[in-house]
C-alpha cells in the first residue's frame, strides 16, 4: 500500500514541478523586462529616497507575479501532496485491517524459470491462521516442505497450468506450525507478464478446515441415515420432515406419503393415551426415551417395534427436532436366535466364537475326566495372512477365511468344535482320543498333518478387475500348535496359552508346520522375549556390525562381496543370524535393522568407489520382504545413496524368491524405478520358492543366485545337479548372470563351471570377514 502512495505522490510532483519551472521562468523574464524599462526610462536616482521609491515600485510590479506564479502553486502542490499521502495511508490501513479481519492470506510470488518465490505476504493472517512468521514464509522451500505429502503431486500438477497462462484453484492440506493439519483453498492468478512470460502471481489462501469437517460430518450423517433401522426426523410439533429407506421398508409408507403429517398416522391404538403422555414427558424432561410400542403398517398389519426418541435442542435449550430410531421386534423368536448367533458365533464364518469356545473346552475337560480319555486343543494360524490383506484388501482376506472354515469343517468329526478367535486364528477342540498319551498324541498329530495338507492346497479367489471379477490361484499354508489334556489338569486359559506357544514354535520352525506343546517351550518364549529386548538396545547402542564374504569369478578375480549382518552381544558374544533375523522379522525390528545395514554398506561402498583398486567392487545387500513392502522403500534407498555418495551401479539388492508371491506388480514398479537409477538386483535362494516364470521374466533382474542347498550335494545328488543346470540355462535364456553360493570345494566349483556358472561365493575362497580383515584380503588377493 505504501508503494502505491509513493507512486501517486511521484506522479503529482513531476507534473507540478514542470508547471513551477515554467512559472519561475516567466517571473524572471517579467522582472528583467521591468527592470530594464525602469533603467532606460527613469532618470537615475539622486538620493536614497529616490532609491527607496524605485525599489518599492519594482517590488510592487514583481511580487504579485511571484505570488501568483510561485507561492500559490507551491502551496497548492504541498496541500495536494498532503491530501494524497493521507488518503493513501488511510486506504492502506483500511485494506490492511480488512485483510487482517478476514480469513484470507495473500501472497505475492515472483516466477523465475517456472519456479515461484515469495515476495510479500499478509503476515498478520499468516501468524494467526498457520502460526508462521513472515521470515519463515519467505524461505524458498517453505511452501513445498509443509505441503501435505499425499496432496503434493496433484497440487504441483495443477500449478503447472499457471505457466500456460491459466488461473489455478485447488484445495490441499498444509501443516500448521504446531503440527496440526489445516485445509487450504488456494486461488492463484497471474498479474504481470514480461516478454510474453508470466513474472508475478498473487495467491489467496482461505482456511476451509471447518467446511471440510462439516462435509465429513454430513457424509457420516448420510451414511448413518442409511442404516437398517427405521429413522424419522420431526420438528418440535412432531410433524414428519424426513424418513430413511429402512422406515419405508418396515412401515410401507413412502417419504412423499408421510412428510408433513403427524406421527398419529402410524398409531395402532393398542396403547393407552397415558403411555404416549409419559413418553413425551420423558423426552421433554430427559431429552430421551426408549421402549416398546405397537404401530400400524400401511397395509393395516400391526407390528411391535422398539423405538428410541432423542430430542434435538438449539443453543438456548429449546427443542427444535425429534429423531426416532426403531426396528421391528414382532418376531421375537427370530430375534432371539439372531442375538444368540451374534453372542456365540463368528459373523463371517459362522463358526463358534471365543465365548462359545471357552464353554466347549470346559465341557471337553469334564468329559475327559469322566471317561479318562485324552482331548486336544489345536491352535491354527494362517501364514502371511496379513500380507494378503495389505496387498489385495480385506475382501480377499474374507474369501480365504471362508474357504479355510469350509475345509476345516469338512475334515473334522461332527462332535468336535471349530472356532474362529478373530483375524486368521482358528482353534479346534478334539474329543475322545486314546486314554494313553502317546497314542493320543499320534492321533491328533495325524489329524493336524491332514489339516495342514488340506489347507496348503491352492485356493481360487475372486479379484476385482475393470468393473468385473477374475479368479486367481492363491497359495496359503498354516502353522498349527497342539496341546493334549486329560481331565482338569489345566485351566482353559492355560490350555489356550500352551497351544498358542506351540503354534508360534511351528511358525519359528519355518511355517507350514505342526508342533506339539512341550513344557520347555515356555522357557524358550521367555528367552526370545529377552533377546528381542536386547535387540532393541543393540540397535540403539550400535552392537551390530557387517561382515563381508568375497565373490569371485572363474579366473579367481575378486568381483565384489555380500554384506552379512552380525550381532556382537555384550553378554552372549556373537549371536547367530539364524537366531536374531527371524526374531527381527516377527517383531518388526527388521525395518530399523535393514535400514542400518543398507546405510552402513553404502558408506563402505563409497569408500571403495574412491580407491582405484576397489572402485570396481560390487556389494550385495539382502532386503527383507517387510522392507520392500514399505511405501517409502524406493525413497529410502535413493536417499541413502545420495547421502553416502555411493555409486548406484555398484550396489546390488538381493531379493528372496518368496517375496514374489505377493503384489508382483508393486515389486516390478519399485525395482524398475531403482533400476533406472543404476541399482542392480539379484534373486537369492532361487529354486526354493514358488515364483512363476511368467512373473520372473518381467522382473528387471541382473542375476540369479543358486542356493547353497543345491550346491552342497551337487556332486552326489542328481536332482540338485539337474536343478543347478536348469537355473544356469534359464539365466542364459533371460540374459542374466548367475552366481553359486556355498561353494566349499574345488570339485564343486569345477562342476558348476562345467554347467556354465562362472561366479562363486563360499568358504572355498573365504568365510565372511570383518571389515579390517576383508580389506587385508583385498590387498593379498
């Protein structure tokens, strides 16, 4: 605003000065002319009185001109400037007060190379609405940094319209300085151009958080209005204003037939007037009433309903509306049956729920004590069920749960109980086993193995695709824990805990397994819990370290190495990866551990890249399925590479074949992005999983890795030899390199070379080495 007043003042001053200069020249000319005339026509003065007279005459002739052409214009100019400055100041103050009292934040932005940089902002509103100072908002990356990450792409895409000369209107979330999220309505308009290109933009921000909240509440209210219970809204005089579809379904009346009428149209005249009086008195006094009422259907049938009435009041406590919610309870037997089903059975699978299961276990222990026969509890958990839900959605998970329930029911006796506890957990109560523990154990283990085989067979699940559904083949498996019981030796809670412990032991053994409870398992669980706690401390105190196992080619030249994580426990010493890696996977610590491994490996890779002798070395890093499934995994890798300065072309990420069972499209997308940046990929443990060759050929891989399980007996086992040969042939056909791990003898290396495998890793060359030892290995190799 001040800038505008200066411009206005400047315009006035330039025009006025021109007029003043002209007037001054005129005055000087007139003064000179009068003076010359007086000198030529009037005799020279003889005394001082004549001098005074002449001076007075000249002044009388000159001063009016000075007043008319100098003093008066100057006074007018000064007054005009004062009025203009006062008007501009008042206007600026008024506009500032208007902006400050509104919910608008104004920005003036300068455009340079299709990038916008802030020049001016209404700082009062900025502080009030978003909590930031003007200095903070003037930072070049302030807007992009605080723009909500989920809205960033569509907002940036919309802003590109500006550079095509279009106005932009968009809504997005923005982070308040206190950490909360504010909804912004942003209008961006171009206000100036230079050489045909936009140079300045004005942005107007409105806080629409309340509007968004109201919209959400309206959506919730609309959803609530579509419930299966009948809902009606009346005014304070009980004139019906609105009903929902369920109301029409129960009563037969449409909204058009009832709106504008009173509730009396529904009365069945089976209640006394006193009942209605008491009902409305309760609503008036308490704001709420519920109970049974008889009402009449449109066709004349009488039905009993359970009605709840709530009074809606304004700010002054006056009733403005009534909301009634009701449902038909005429069929009490059917209602009681539905209540029983909800109380004792799982809504999805219709199997027994936890409450009914506890009752059946109690009955089974009583029968076991009376007949002196063993019973058993089977605790079943589906393997990797969470991954299915996260990849395909809960609808796919529900399909699998229903299919599992059907297979379980088809393979147990009628007198046994199957229950679903929730999620992917099932429990079976098996009765009437042998009186001898050993025979009873054989019986239940035989059943458990049968169930495990049945559940491992492929499932056909429906997946939505382009407004239709396609069937896919899905492989699943189950881990089953078993505990025997005889009589009342253990409580229901103890039996459940023992079966659960056995199930987790089955998962720890590799999943898709059966395990029977042993008392030693409890101490193992306690040990594992302690190890998990130590692991969290170990990550904080940097107890983990990397060892490097060399990888060589057929000529014995060092190509690179694989980074292998080790744990130097302060009490237990060097903990085997076989003990802590599965634990890290189960507890979720693998995410933090995997990120540490990646960053540490890249730091070392950057060191090797800077040395001529080691600049060619590649470094393989194992990536877990949990890591790769993270939405920000690609950004994590690229950030680590940028921060450490490692060459992406020397980094090789090793994926396991089991990862390819889920979300192959997502895996291909992530791999392709990293591949474009130069990162390489190897498929570890190839031949041990269930990957499809149709998917495999679409993956942007660089290398297949023959699992050491095939290499170990490759000289003696014809099947292992055939598998390794097939892997080499497959790699050649796909243009991939191949490396064998676990090579321990020259004979194994020669055999692999004969099959066409010319890269090796194993104890024949070196065991995994600490960094210092590996550097010495490089010098000596």
